[in-house]
């Protein structure tokens, strides 16, 4: 298949539009072909310039013909540069459009999936369910509060009376302790002993240890 047949089609069904991917690929192929054409023209321009320099003084006619061909090649090269810029712009626009198409397609797919997920949901039923859940949570909290309250089983006492009774008991205990302390003032003290205290030992323990060491040393020398 030739390059032009590949780029502009051939043998296909009439009126069949290309997909974005196919169009992008064709534009890329066209860019590749024109880039190769650029490289070819640049080489030809260099060759003609070299020919003109070579024949500049020897054969002016040949030098002029070389310069004319160089000008044609430069004109073609400029045209290809403009064409490449247009094709590149068109390819980028098509790529962006293709990207947007894919994004919209995926968003539509997600929207359908969300619609299917919500198909069996009724907002009124959801509200009723949330209300039931709230009521059950409140009931559970009330039950917990009721269970945690202390139960007196009918024994209801006045806290002030209990505190007053406790203060009376503390005061009685304090008075009792004071009476016990006051009663010890009349207890007679023991008599001072008339005999003298025993005398202190003549030697201290350290002196006894020293004597023992001396005896041990004397015994060791005698052996």
C-alpha cells in the first residue's frame, strides 16, 4: 500500500468516517512523510549550494542553474514547514477532542452505574430509616441512663440529717479522747533508783579485738 493510499484511503466503503484514533494515526504518518521530505530537501539545498560555489568562477551558467534549483528547494521546504505546522495543530486538536470524548464516555458510564445503584432507593424510605435509627439510639441511651442510676429500694434518707449525725459522733469521739488525755495527769511517776548504775567495762570491744590479734601473731611466730 502506497503512502498516499494509506493517508487518503482507498478500497474502503464510500462514506465511512474514520475513527479519531485512525485520523490521528494518519496525521502522524503525514508528519513523518513530510519530515523525511524536509531532510531530503535540506540535503539537496546543500548540494546545490556546493555546486554553485564550485562553478562560481569556472562555469557561471552551471552555478546559476544550481542557485535556481536551490531556490526551488528552499521554497518547497518553506511550504512543508507551513504544512507541518497546520497538521501538527490539527492533530493536537483531534487528540484533545478524542480525550474529551473518552472522558465524557466514562463520566456517562459512571452516571449510569450510579443511577442503577440508586434505582431501588426511595428518599422517603431512607428518611424513615434514619429516623428509626435515631429513635432506637435515643431509646438505648435512656435505657443505659436508667440502668446506671443507683437504686435505693425505697430507702430515702435526708443527707443533711446524716451529716449532722456524723458530726455528733465525731464530737463524742473527740471529747472521749480529751478525757483520756486529762486523766493521765494524776498517774504517779516511778521512783528514781537508789543504787548506782553498773560500771562500764574496762575495755572496749576494739581493744579486745586488738588483744586477740596480738595473741594470734605471737602464736604464729612460735610455730
